[in-house]
C-alpha cells in the first residue's frame, strides 16, 4: 500500500512549491498559533484576517503540521523530500463527532449538517509539491443519523407560517436534510496551485475565513462546506515602505442543498406559501479581501472585504464577473435591475494585537448591499448593518507557560431600523438570489444566520496546546422575524433564545490532538412558539433542553 502511495505521488510530480496550508477545523492548531502570536512567539505582521494560513511562509515552520518542531522527524517516511525540488507530506488524519440529543444545534462545523443524533466527519490526505506547483488532496466524508426532530411548530397560526415563509423563500436553509441517514462526500481542504514567493494562484475547495473574529465572521467562515473557487492570494505579508499587505481574490461556485423547507405544501388563503427556487442553477460568487498593517502602529491591521453573488444564467456582462467595487451609489427610490439581481455585502474590520500585554481587540462592521450613498451612511449607519466586537487576553499564572485566557465576543446581524425590518433588508437573504448567501444549505458567514444576535464569553486555563475552560453563550435567533411578526401585537415574550453553558477541554497526547466541548442548550420559546394562558400572562413558552457533545481527534503522522 505504501509503495502504491509513493507511485501515485511520483506520477503527479511532472504536473505538481511550498504552499501547504493548515486546514481549517483541524483540532487545536489555529488556536495554538493565534495564542503564540499573542505571547510574542510568532511574527506579528501576520494579521490572521485571511485564513487558511501558510505557516511555513508566514512563520517559518518546517511544515504546516509541525507547529513546534516536535510532531515530525527528519527521518519520517510520511514527510520526506522527493528529489531536489519536491516534497511529500501526509496531512493529519482527523475524525470529529457531534451528538445532539433532542434537536439540531451547532455552527462553524464545516460540512456537518443540522442534525439530531450522531454525525461524524472524517478526513485524511496528502500534500505534494514540485518546483512551483503544489497539490493538496484532503476530502471530507460526512455521515449523520439525521433523526427526526420537531422544527417550526405546525401549531403556529397560519399568518405566522406565512411571514416565516417570507424569510424561507429568500434563503436555502432546510431544517432537515431528508428523512433518513445522510452521507455525503466533499472535496474538502483540497487545492492545486502555482506558487511564487508571496503569492499563490490556483483552484481550491478549502474553507475560507475572512476577518479577525474568532467565533462569528460576517463574510466568510467554516460554517458551511468549502466551495470550489479560483483564488489569487498572498501566502505571507508583502512588505512596503508604508506597511505590509495581505489579500485574496476569489471566483467561486455555490450550490443548493437540494432539500425543501419545512411544511412546504402548506397554503394560506388558497396560495402556496413555498415558492420554488432555481435549484437547477448554480450561483457565481466573486469576492475580495484586503488587509493592511501600517508600519507606524505596531500590531494594528485594517481591512476591507466584499462579496457579490448571482445566478450564472443571469450573467451577461463583464462587470458581473468582478463586481468588487460597486460604484452604482444611488437613492433608495432609484432601481437598477443589473445591480438588484446581485446579492452584495461588504465589511470593514480591524485587529489590534499587543504581544507585550498578551492582548488583542478586534471588530468588524458590515453593510448589506453596496449601493448606499455616503450621506445615507453618515445619517443612518445602523440601517442594513451587522457588526462584531471581541477581545482576548492571556493573563500569566505563577507556573511557567501557564495562562488564564479571557475571551469575549458579540455578533449582531439583527436589524434595529424598522424600515429595514419591514422591507426584509436582513443579512444573508435576498429577494432575487433566493438561495441567499449559502452553500449546500448553510450560511457562509455567521453561523447563527439571519437576524441573530450572539454574546459569548470564555474563561480557560491554557498551557501550550492544552486548554480547559468554561464558556457561556447567549443566542437570540432571527430577531428580524420576531419584530416583523410579533412587534405589532406587543408580545415581547416570544423571542427565541438559547442560553448555552459549555465545558471545553483540549489536550495534546504526543502526536494526537484531542478537542472536546460539552454543551447544555437551554432553549426559551423554541421557534418563537408560545401558547397563551388566559389566567397567566407570563406563561412559559415552548422551552426545551438539548445536550450536545463535540469530540475531535487529529493524528499527526510522525
């Protein structure tokens, strides 16, 4: 078997430089590198605003899986040169499992689906390079029990279903992926690239993360499976007289889930609530992100990102292929069909990292739609906005290399301007691109989806790769739907809220990395359902409980 593997790799050498990434979702690795930067052990010019990272180019590691020179051996049969210009590396073997006891919960889990029961994600791969060409093959295999669970309650009033479908008809986000066990194969963290010193160009299906956030990115995250895309990106910061720059430009293909929303045969006043989408068409996504570190302010990075998607069959001009900087700023009353058939979003962000204090502060502000004029933005910056703010601080303990980590982050995509709520100017949905900002039925940005507000806090003990801690998260789901449907009846009791305490434990055992998180999900007013009691106004809603276990194991081939 080993000889066949080498023959396969040697066969690729004529067509396949040093461009290995650390795959997103690999347990412990990204967390370890980000903490090491806060401790002053890694190059501060790397912003962590564009991921996946290239640890060999960015930080000088031997390879992307040996982060402290103790995982692999120079005599390893799995990581060895291939001639004078080539190299072969075995990627980590990773198995992640998630269990939900009563209903679906979870995000930032890549190709995993909303699922009740047990689901498992497994991946292993190889990396080969020769000259300036590199090939990374690391596919994903997903299997989920996909057991039945209660979704949006059928007992809701018909008008509630009708307004709920106002959202469902503008996004591809099924509650359940079919009626039985679910198995799917994805290309995963794979790529074929041509590499230069600072730049890489190629085709990839790797998960992307844009922006400084650790929990919820507004634009790109690993909440959904990676999508096939062409990419031109930096591998390490480009130094200039005014500072350093990082960036990426992509052109990708987004697919539908192929599954129907809940209760799709429901009608109201003889009208079907579900409006079929263009499932036979794929969507073209163009995006750009730029990150800049001024040389006069150490540790500060500033950035901009923008994406635009539209149905492939709607594209008929060059500007549709690269509508990155949309100059069509216009009044709200002026229609532009060429622009209205695109879904566009943009963000500005910052990260200020201070190794001396082991501290970082970051934030991201996003605008839904790129046609707002400057005057409108100044007068009402809250309309169509979303934002994230967070910080991390590592406090040294008395014992060597041990720290207390404090991490807090909040992400708000729910709208506060009534006009925006009435007109459904919500994040990730769109009236023309009615699959919304999704791939295979999952949002590409903040995992809790449209109109959601999240507050997160963590207190952990840290030592190198190891972490033991407590997390607490408060999630309010789709506040835009709540205000659109229930504000008129002045019923503040119906907000759909999760309160989630979690225990986390990450540990390194030699070449095995173990990541675990155990969560107790306390849900108030599940799916906004409340059954009124004429004798008691403050009656409990449909309150539910859910136990969630996430365990991931990565083996680094020595």
